[in-house]
C-alpha cells in the first residue's frame, strides 16, 4: 500500500498454534511501532493467551472460545453453542475496529475478520491464504517468495500495509516476577532443557527417548551444567520424559512444574540451552533469547527456522521424502539424526554462550 491506512482500533488475528502465535509476535510489534497511538487487540485461542497477556504493548487479548464451542456442539447443545458464539462475535463487533490484520488467513479467521465489521481486512492472497480466506479480505498481500520463514512471511504482511517500522528488540517479554520465581525453582545453575514432546497430531516430529538420554549423559559431563526434561500437555509427553530420565541414569531430572505457558516461557528464558524438535516451545525459547538446538525431520527447515536474532543450530539429515507435511510411522528423517550430531551442536553453542 502507498501509505499505512488510518486506524485507531486494530485487531490482529492469529488463533494458534503456539509456535505460530509466537512467530507472529515480532511482526505485530512492528505493527505496534507503526501505530503507537492505536488500540491494539489480539484474537487468539486460550492455550496461547497467557503469553500474549504478558506483553505490555498489546492493549487487549480477546480469547476465541473454540474449545468450549466444540465441546457444546459435540454434546449436541447447539443452543448454548450458538449463544456462546453470538456473544463473542457481538463483543468483537462492539470494538468497532478500523483495521483487522489476519495473519492466520484460513476460513475461520477470515470469517472472524468479516464478522468484526472492520472496514479494512488485510490478509494473504493464495497460496499463503488458505481455505478461500482471501475472498473475505479486501486487502490481499501477494508474497513473491515461494518459500520463506514464518517470521519473514509475517513481516511481509506488515510491510504490505506500508508500515516501515522495525520489530521490538525484545518481542517476547517475560515479567520480572515470573523470571524470579522460576530462578528460585531452578536454583543457582542455569540448566540445559530437553523437550522431547510434540503435539498429539505430530508424533512424527519426535526424536527417540534413547537418543535424548545419550545427549543428557554427554552434556551432564561438563561441570555446572544440569540437564532437565520438560513435558507438554500431550498425552504421552510425561511418558517420554520419564523414559529419558530413567535412560540417562540420573544425568537428567524432571523440570519444575509449569502451570501456564507464561511459566514455561520463564523457565526457558532462565535456561542456558534448549534441545528439541520443531515445536511451539522451541520457538518460545528462541524468541526469548535462549540458544536452541533444533532437531529437524519432516518439517521444512526454511519455513521453521528459529528466530534470526538468537544463536541456534538446526540438525537435519536430508532424505528424499523430506520435507513433508504428513510424516510417517517409519520416521526415517528423525531416526537418521544421531545423538553425536546433536551433542556436537549443543557443545558448540554452550562454548560460545556460557
């Protein structure tokens, strides 16, 4: 656009998943810098809300009650589902947004943008706009690159609006109180974090517990480097963590409990190094400034690279069928990554960033 459109009330839509929400933060911080006096709201689903609510430059977090609506529909409680949806849409429209920026760009987010009543609705043109969501926008950004990182893709939508501001140097802020509380839990020595889990829908991204256990043993040999294992909400994450702790023969222990996403972000910020596959927590660690070793299998290394401002190493063994979006039970691309490769990458980062 020739110049940023006039807007006093702006809504950002990026509903989920965690990694995608986190990777939208730098672009939205640039949008905020371009509209310093505007009221900025973010429409998101509940799992990521606590992290957004901690960002001082976001004026309001509007939680789209997707889980509750789905539960009511499954229980055939259609009247309550309709009432709940109507109440949320009414609250959305009552904000009288001038501009909606749809970073999600799927049918669901496009319908929410349309329901807001905003006069300007910006999103991606096809193919980054999916499920015909571009038909619900009246300003569509066409990206010249076929493949780019999610960070670059999100920044491009802000640039499309004519906003030339830079992202915040600290796009993910964690309150000092949360960090102090987590430091007290962790003790005096900043740990190395192993995060073996992934979402229930992406088990093909998981590395084996046996391989993580070997990494834990090797890294614990360095004096003053405790190794902890975190667990996510997926059903078998705790089992994976238990297997690593047991297989490491005491070299690793379980991480302190984290009651919210903000607590997990504080833990990762106070850690020395993160080791894990392509998941939301990896992007949280990366954006918080903690060096990361990213273990890649089927996911695209270009689209899913860590935050450019954070020291990182991506460990990947290319195979003919990778990258792919479906994964497979053979998981050849993940099993091809040896513990020695990951250990070498971790030691390299530990040496450069004590």
